[in-house]
C-alpha cells in the first residue's frame, strides 16, 4: 500500500528542487560525482581552473553558477575550501570542511 503522506513529501521535494530559489544545496549524489571528477582530474594532473571551467559548462544551472564562482575565487587567490565556503548556499559545510582538511 502506498502511503499518501510519503507521496506528498516526494511530490513537494520534486517541486522544490525544480524551482531554483527553493532548491536545496547540492544533492549527495551530485556532490559525490563532483568530488570524484575533481579527485580523478587532480590525480591526472589537470589544472583545477580548467576543471572548474569544464564544470561551469555542464550539469544544472545552479552547479554551473557555483563552479564558475569557485573558479573566480580561486583565480583571486582563495584556497579551494575558501572558494567553496563563498558559495555556502550550494556547498554544504561538511563538504567544505572535508576539502579544507585535505
């Protein structure tokens, strides 16, 4: 049997994530994929600015904007963690703390 309350919550969540200003921070799946791509690229010797430029041309509009903002902050001299903290509306605090810790 389907739970009507559960179905309503799922519907509300889908509606909220489809409206940009109501959308939550980066999803866990998107964060996992972003971190995986970033780690693989860094191990391969790819320039972080080039990687963020690529990220700014893919995925959702919110992810594109966040990646572009992080790239700009890196170019201004911030560390990756500082740049991600600048977009705390998108990147969760735990993620930026993990990046800061290395």
